[in-house]
């Protein structure tokens, strides 16, 4: 599934997507710097009923938000990519919440077998402005194929 969206549309789509998530769901966000990964998580958090300020976890690796219908574990593994054992990924993946992993492709074989990948691209040919993004949703596993079918 591919979408072309501006920031407002991306937030609304991510909020809608977040409303379908359940415990132990995993979302992997990929895209260059400034593609909108953390902005996407802001919308996702709203879909989970989380109204806290969402900040990039670049320097903390993991930020936890507990106030919604499910906890949100927002990770940025850019700095941990070479050493995924620097934090206990399994505690989050098999916890009570939803795990969102920015730069998750850097984890390689440490990624779970089943997850939803969202590729964000702001450099698509034909975009008249860098305010637009292309979102490509790629399901890895039956759960996420079904989830995309519900959208």
C-alpha cells in the first residue's frame, strides 16, 4: 500500500492505524533523516489514546508512554544498530504494548519475523514540495496483511 500525504494527512493516517494496534504489535519505520518518522509516531500515539508530547528517542534509545489504551514503546536504534544487545529489545517486543522502531532495518536478523514496515520517503520524483511524503506500508506476516486489509 502506497500513499502520498502531507504532514496533516500523515498524522491522521497514523492515528487511524494506531487505533487498530494491539499488545505486541511491532511497527518498523524506515526513511532518511527528516522523512517524518517521529511525526508518524505522534499520530500513532493519538490512535492509542496517548496525548503526551512525543519526542525522538535518538539519544535515549527508548521512550515509554503508558497513558493510553496500550503502552507505546518508541525506539530509535540508529545508535544501537551495531549493538542491539545494548538494550533488551525482547522486553518491549513481548511486553504489554506496541513497539515502534525507527531505523529498525539496522537490526537485521534481530527483527521479529512479523511486523509492519512503513517506509517514509520525502524525495519521490514528481513531488513539487518537500512537505509531501510517500508512505509505503509493507506487511511482514499474516497479522499485518490482515491489518492492512482493515484499513
